[in-house]
C-alpha cells in the first residue's frame, strides 16, 4: 500500500495544521460534553499501562495541543481529520513492524489504537474553543475522528491488473467492565492485514481493512453501510470478522435481523429488529456467500474451523423461540443468527443485506468469520491481579491473525471456482 502511504505522507503522519475555513458563529456555542462511559474507563491502570508501553500515551495530549491552536471550526476539522488518519496509520505501521515500537508491548496489540482514540474523543468532547462550537459541530468533529481513526476513509486499492481486492473488518475490544485488559483479535487482524498483499493460487490479492465500534447507536446511524456501500461494488471478496467462541473458528452460514439486548461498550442495551433503511423490504435472514466448504476443508491453522449453521427462530405461526441446528425454516422470525444476536451478527446481517440490495448476491462472495476467544495465559486470568499481557496471550493472538490470513487466502481462491 505504498501508493497510499505516500499520498498521506508527512501531512498526515506529521499531523501538520494548515489552513482553515471560516470561523463558526459563537452565538449558539455549546458547552463541553461529559466523558462517555467508554472514555471514563480510560483512567484505569490497565489502559494507562497499555498506552505507556506502546508509546501511545502522548497521542491525546499532542492532539489537544493541536486543537488549541485552531482558531476556527475549519481548522479544527482539519486537525481532526489529519490526526485521526495519523493515528490509524501509526497503529497499522506498529502492527506491521514499521517505525519504533514505542515500548515493550507486542506490536500485534490492537489495544493502543482503541485507548488512544478514546483519549482523543474525550479531548474533542471537552474542548471549549474561544470561537465557539455548536453541538452539531462537535458531533461532526467526533464523527470525522471516528471515521478517520478506524481506517474507514483510507480504503484504497491498487489499479494493477490481475490483483484481486479483499475487504476485511474487525471490532474494538468489548466486555471491558468484565476485564478492562481485553484485546479483540479481529481488530488486531485488521491492523496486521491492512494494505497487505497475499499470494493465492489465482494470483495476488490486496487487503484493505477497517475497525468498527461496539456501540448499538453507531450501527443504527449507518456506520457499516456508509463505509461498505462505496466499496462492495469494487471488491472481489469481503468478510466481517469478530471474536466468537472459545477454541474455534466459525464461518457463520446465516445472519438474523434481531438485536438481543446485550450491553455495548457504552453499557446501552437494544432489544429490537435491526433498524435498516426501507424496513418494509427487510428480510428476517441473510446468508453467507463465502465458500464455506472450501474454508472448512482447508488446513488453515491450529484452531478447528466450522461451518456454523445453527440459528434461533420463532417459527411461522409460533410464539416461542426455537433453536434450529440446520438453519431457519420458511416464514420464521429471527431471534439469533449463527453469530448470535449481538453486533457481530448485526455487522454480518448489514453487510450481506447491503450486498443483496446492491444486486451482488450471485457475484460477490461475502460473509462473517468468528475467531476464537483471545485468552490470557494460565495464571493470568484474574482481572484484579493479572498483567496486561503475557507470552501465551501474545502467541494466541498471533496464531489467530495468521489463521485469518490463511482463511482469507482460501476464501478468495475458492470463491473463483
């Protein structure tokens, strides 16, 4: 991805502040907003250690200084875009061995990106510039920061002939109130694979990635569709990836149109039909078009890989949920897809529904892969007394990343046959 790195150049990586647009009116200036539930976790010992041991502990303070130099909304917007993209690039570079490690935390770690981003969003939320900032402008800055620091706006493919295009997405860490040390191997995989090229039996394939938040509201507001809509017509394969079950990979056969209410990273619950545009034409189920048989049959790594077909439905004419090991029955109402009823199922549902609404069901392989749960090593399982990393934890994450790469290699080859 050298063409993109060069294009971003020092303007992004140096996070320079240049130019500006007209200042926003001060008459309707809003006051600073309180820190969110996610941002409040940032001050705990483990997140601070993760930031310090990766060299990302200066990100938020540097960003705050740049914001303070902005004397208009336009200049602030430029700072947010440049430094958001710079954070993403820095995390990708660290994961792929470019530049200084910044500390002794292993390079494959996704957590510095997550916690550094929260430090930046908290700065935006609490910033009160002299020129005034409306609620709408603050929300716009936060949105720009999220999109640019998640890789959503840097997805770009080479124009070389014969190079296939793969889109892969991951997630932030979650269930942080259970253990604030948690890492998400899907996010780590996205950082490790972004901008890389893999060699397949059918030639080279270039991978671009993004990492999504674990928040119901962002999905309701269409973050998945905004990111994927402009990409799906131009790629050869996509897969959304998330952390799933202990000790196994799953290729999820069917996705359901239901939110089951498990709290997100803001401790917000949602129990409802997944809200999408044009709900009158919304199906209860969507299905993978990944070559699951080839993926399951291939030797991709140390974890077993399953074609996961089970769903939970309310049968046509029924009232109670029923587990169906072999997939949904005609006319049923979704209560859980193969990937459950949380945001991993929802991203799979939204991505495959978008694929179908774009008329790509029969031509674009795509679906969802669940990774094994990333586990800490023996003796390091107590959040209160454990360390933020250990050799077994790192090896588990490296093995998962390598196996996702292998699965994608099989998928892009098998999809063309």
